[in-house]
C-alpha cells in the first residue's frame, strides 16, 4: 500500500501570502477611489494606504 497525504480542507495557500480577503462592494469602491487618487495598480497597495490612514487617526 502506498501512503497518500491527506489533503487539508480549504483553498491552496501560496508561500508567504495570506488567504484572500472576501471584499464587499463598499470596500471595492474604497479601493477604487484610493487607487485612482494615489495612482496605484493593485488592491494590496490601496489596502496599505488604508492601513496607514487608519493608524494615523487612532
């Protein structure tokens, strides 16, 4: 008999990346506005800006 590794439940995860976020329409709109304002290409860059703005306010 050959032993097979049992697959873990859930999506495949890339090395060094966190699991994908589930994005609601209001969050997508916020990403789009920030990407346009700061000339960004990716949602991850917009998320970084959101985090910086949030941390400045607390």
